[in-house]
């Protein structure tokens, strides 16, 4: 489907509006000088860990487990990231190293 | 909501921090604490500004050079997966985060099984519901 310039612009504006509303809403609802209800503080504490778990599953959800190579490159790269992170404990190194290993695997070993 | 506390006392920087709060910035800011000798204001401000610039510059470059570029980028998109795995591990370091982290994984996996590609909204609702139901136990 080919979009006209106006359609493209409207889509960008709609997405922008949606994004900005979700970013500002919590801060507008619970301004700095007011103490938010305890349940909000609770969710603020537990949500980051839960969301990180959710996001890991989310980015892996389209990995084809049933077809070759059965998610093996992903599994190996993640295992490497866990080891690398335990060893050096550097966010930057673990991300870059894990990505490099994954690229080697999909371009070389499982190509 | 997780950042209400952290973004207190940011003064004139606060509107920019909120405006520029993309996924990547949120992930970093909510997981990694400012290193010793770095003020929270500088730490959060620079992460936000740099991520914002990476988005703008990266997208612009990609749009202009995407056609010309020819090296094999297969697998490069795994960087996002790698980042999220690392941030998950960072959360996992704190014992009290582990139940919530597992709830996130389990609810998301369940919703992938049921809803496939449409798992985002149901999974988020389920996670919040489970977290609220388990509040007593998770607080202890």
C-alpha cells in the first residue's frame, strides 16, 4: 500500500501524540510535591523487573523454535551473554559481545 | 510510575527527561544507578539526551544510507535482545526483584502461547493484575 504524504504525516502525528501522552500521564497525575498512593509506589517498585522479563519474552516471541536451527543461535548467544555478564559485569561489553556472537552464529555457523 | 521517585528534584531538566523517555532510556534509568561521583541529574540527563540523539541521527542515517550500505547486517538487530537480557540480569541481581521478574516472564510466555503476535496488551494487563494480587506476598 502506497501512502500519500498527508497520510504519512497524520500517522506520524498520531503516533507522536500517543507516545507523548503515555510519557507525561504518570508525571502529571502524580506531581512532585504530592505523595502518590502506596499502590502506585508499589507498582513503581516491582514493574521494572516484571517489564524486563516481559520484554525479553517479547523480543524472542518470533524466534522459530520448531524450524531449524530451532532457536539455537538465540539460546547460545543468550548463554554467552549470561556468562560474559557474570564474568566482567559490564553492560556495554555484554551487549556488544552478545550481539557479535549472535552475528557470527547466524552469518557463519548457521548460515 | 517507576521513575516518579528518581525524577524528583530534576528541576528544569524534568520536562525534557519526560519528553525523551524512550524504551531504551527507561530500561537503563530504571535498572542502572548513577555510578559514584556522578549526580543523578547528569546521569539521567545525559542518558536521555544521548539516546534521543542516537534515535534521531541513527534514523536519519538509516533513511539516507540504507540503500547504499552493503555489509552483512544479519543479526545486528539482536543488540536489542542482548540489551534486554543484560538489563534482566541487572534486575535479577537484587533478590527482592526476582519474583516480579519471573511473573513478567511467565505472564508474557503464557500470552504468547494464547495470543501470539497480539500478546502485548493482554500480557501487560495480566502482569499488573498478578502483581496487584500478590502485593502482600511480594512486599514481604
